[in-house]
């Protein structure tokens, strides 16, 4: 009886963690490693290598880590959408000093503000000219705002990642995955 109740509690917690994690990954794809860790834990439990008590304990610990990750935007003094851009620009590389991190934060904030104010117009993704303007704005602002540690190859990689993030998550006219979740 007690084991069945523990199993039920573990399943409820697993569902709650899964919902929270899916929302967090949708807002910031750099969090995909959390999804992989979660799936690994579930696979271990399903294969029998974790008993229900140990699974429940690990789920609780994992949920606590998610809460800390969710609060990271506050610690970084960024909104959730600014944090997503910041993470794209800083993970997994380069290694930055505090001053350089602050410079990247400022660049991410300004880029997002410029795009939302001027470039992400209604149906921007449907018109080649609008897409090109968004890409050029990203390139220009990152070129002038990122620290010198971003060599040409890394700059190109980050520019492409940021453009893809903007394309996937911002629909124009103030609509985005961030406005849907809020």
C-alpha cells in the first residue's frame, strides 16, 4: 500500500516536472541538457535500476535545480527572453570576464529592443526583405557589441544561432513564445 502511494506521488511529481521543463526549454533552448538529464532519470527508473524512493528523491532534487534555473534571469538581471539571447551568445563558449559578460548582456538587451521596436513587423518571416533586415540588424549589433573574444568563426556561429532563435520564437507584431507563456 505504502509503495503504491509512493509510486503515485512519484508519477505526479514526474508530470509536474515535465510540464515545467517543457515550458522552460520552449523559452530557452539552451536548457535542453535539463531535458536530457530528466529523460535519463526516467529511463533508469523504467529499466528498474532506480527504486521508487530513489527516483522520488532524485526528482525532488531535479525540481529544485529547475527552480534555481528558472530564477537565474533574476540573478543575471535579465528578462527571460534576454536570458535566452545571452545564453545563446555565451554557451558553450567563450569564457568571459565579468566585464565582458556585462557587455554581452547589454548587447542582448539592445538587440532585442531594436528588433522588437523596428524589425519584427507583422508577417516579417514571410517576406525576404524583412528577414534580410532582421539578419543584418543582428549582424550589425553583434559585430559592434560583442567583445573581441568572438573571432570571425564564433561570431558567425552566434549570429546564425541568434537569427534562428528570433525566427523560431518571434512571430511579429508583438507576438512571440514569450507573450504566449506570460
